[in-house]
C-alpha cells in the first residue's frame, strides 16, 4: 500500500496558502490525502472557507483571533494532529516552498521510517537546518507556547534525513524582515519595531507576546533559557509588542 500524508498548517496569509496548496499538491498530490489548516484571522476567514469548498482535500479548523495568544502553538498542532488516518503527518507553513525528487522520496517512504528529516532553509536566519516535521501519527506531542518542542514517546524510532524532500521556509514577506541584525555571536536577532499592521508586525506581535509569557508567567517551553536571553537583549521591543497584544486581545 502506498504511504499517505496529512499535511497540517497554521495560516494567516490567504493568497500565500492558496499558492502553497496548489504547488504542494502538484508536486506531492499522489501522497497527500488531506490539508488540515488552522485559521484564526477573521479578516481572511471567508476566503479560507471558499477555498475549502473549492478544494476537496482541504479541511479548515477555525478559532477566535486570541486563541494562539492564550493557548500557544502546541495546543493548535496537537489538535490538528488528532485522529489522523494517513501513514504520515507533515507539518509545513503557508509560505513554504517544497522540492521533491519523486523516485528518491518514494523509495525512502517505502522503507517505512518513523520520522523523516527535511533539510529546510530558514529565510530569516539565512541558514539550512534539519527539521523533523514529518512523522507517523501518535509518536509524539508538541510542547511549548512556541512550536519547536517535540516530545517523542520512544527513543527507539527509525529516523532518516531525506534526500528526496527539502523545503524553503520563506516567511519574511516584508523586505525589511529578510535580513535581521544579530548579536556578534550570531545566536540572537536584534528586534526593531515594525510598521503596525504589516505581515511582520502580526508575526512579531504573536511570537514576542508568547516570549513575554514564557519569561514572566513561566509559560511552558523546553528551551525557556533561550527566550529569557532573547528577552534580555530585546526587552523594550518585546514589552512593546506584548502591551499592544494585551490591549487588542484582552490578555
């Protein structure tokens, strides 16, 4: 039996998500059985509902606009990944660009790995990293207000680094966010206030509000020490984002 994939995403960029679905389904449609997408932006919700009607593979999950601010990324992803019936879950984003070597990827999946690592280009950091965001259902839970933390239910899992699948994570839509100033050691970005209402502003307001919660409220996060250091470096700007979010979403 051919392996199948459920693709899960959070999205707030309707036009980018349309292109992402079109491109990804064109490349990987033989494997993909469903696109599950979480949306909590009321300004674009109608467009996502229309897309769900037009594309049978799409399943839309909607929530109030304050949901991620209050409950974190892990709550969203653990919910999206419940009751998946495909062989694999693949977590991608609305601005990701996927590249597939069909013969190589098919052979890799045929070997039945539990976890597939994808070589992923991170635009904002200008680095390539291995992301283990393709896996069989029920092998792990997401943990943390920000979504990087994975808690696997076993250490005895077959993991591969794919040669057939790679991804470019091109999430800096605003030009001023594509090249960010960093600390001398290159480990931390130096935040600047963004133009209010831009794509980068919406992204930063969410992430920096969650940073504030990790630092000040003990918000769940395995690598909380990183966020504390990030906050030390960017305290004024993080506080600015948090105060705006607090007012807007009644946090």
